[in-house]
């Protein structure tokens, strides 16, 4: 008994071991290494966007908007002050919206067919879907140009729209297909067990569950369409100028600060839409 009391008192009286400050810092670094790496990677990715936003408020002294000269808001109040820029943005928006709607519609139907049905040539179709994604844009643009010329089709709005739909379909199919493959089929089976027909099951169960994937595919398709330059440059002709082509042409003479304003607006709209969709999804999950 006395021995146990002595041992207990010795343990209580023993001072706590102090770890070196370097060891504690190293342990903290190891525990938060992934978070630090992710933060640095995001900072590296968003740094050019921060530069674009900052230089949209620049007051350049010459034709080039490369060095900071002073803060001003005149670029935002006179967005269409550069001749031809707003018409190019409007054209890009029209092509982007139309190509997104059609590519999302066709791509979603193709994704449903590949995932839900077994048919002859399904494997070949699944492989061919990836070819536009793996093909260099120079090859696709020149091939489409040769096709349009051989068919005596005038280059312009229509040829750009067709080209954008063709390369957007692959991205839509891949995105929606991934969503469909992760869908639990027992949910649809349970709806049919409760006497829902195929249309009711699709409208009330399948479509709401697949809709986030469809929306993500549509946003991706619009971004790719609005941003495309190489394929568009091959198939635009001499009279049709989209916003990326306008930026390329303006870079030969000087980049106006209004281009940064358009870039900032597009980034802000994309950010707001993404946040709204994320918050809506969380609310649905919470309910």
C-alpha cells in the first residue's frame, strides 16, 4: 500500500514534458499540409483572375493595359466605348446560349441511351464520344472548315453554331453520364412499386436527381463555347467576329481596359450562378 502511494505521488509530482517548439510546429504543419497545399493551389489558379479584375479599374496612359497607372471607374461606365466590342460580346452570348441548349439536349439524350439501354454499337458509340475531347482543336476546326467548303455552306453564324454544338456534346455526355452512373436505381424502382408510371418516375424522381449534372454540363458547355477561339476562327468567315476573336485582334493594336471589364463580369456571373446552385442543393438536402 505504501509503495503504491509513493508511486502515485511520484507520478503527480513529475513535471510535464515540454516538447520543442520546432516539433510542435512540424506536427501542426503535417496535420494541415493538405489544407495549405489546396489553399496555395487555389491562389495560383485565381491569381490571373485577380489581375484581370484589378486592371479593369486601371487608367492606362497608352493603348496597352499592362502596367498600373491609377484607379478609375470610367471603364465600367463606358463598357461599349470600344468600337465593335459589345457586338462581339452579344454574338458570343447568342452562340453560347443556343449551342448550350442544343448540346445539352442532345448530350443528355445520348447519355441516357448509353447508360440505360443496351444496343448494337453501344461500345463504339461510347468510344466515339471521347474523340472530340481528345482531338486537337486545330484538327477539328480545319476538318469542319473542309466539310463546310465541300458542302458549299457560307461561313458565319450558322457554321460557328454547328461547330460549337459538335464539340460541346461530348462534354455534356460525359458529365451527365457520370451523374447517371452514380444514381441509385432502387429509387426509381421504389417509385414504380408505388404505382408511378414511367413518365411520373422520370419527372418526379429521375430528373430532379440528374438535374445537377445536367446544369453542370450546361455551364461547362457555355463556358467552352464563349471561350473558344481556334475552332471559331476556322469557321467564322471574314465578317463574323466573336469576343475571343475580337480580343485576339485587339491584342495586335492594344488591349483596352474594357476587355477586363467583360472578363470580370463573366467571372462574377459564373461565380454567382455556381454559389446559387450550391446553396439550392444544400437546402434540398437539408429538407
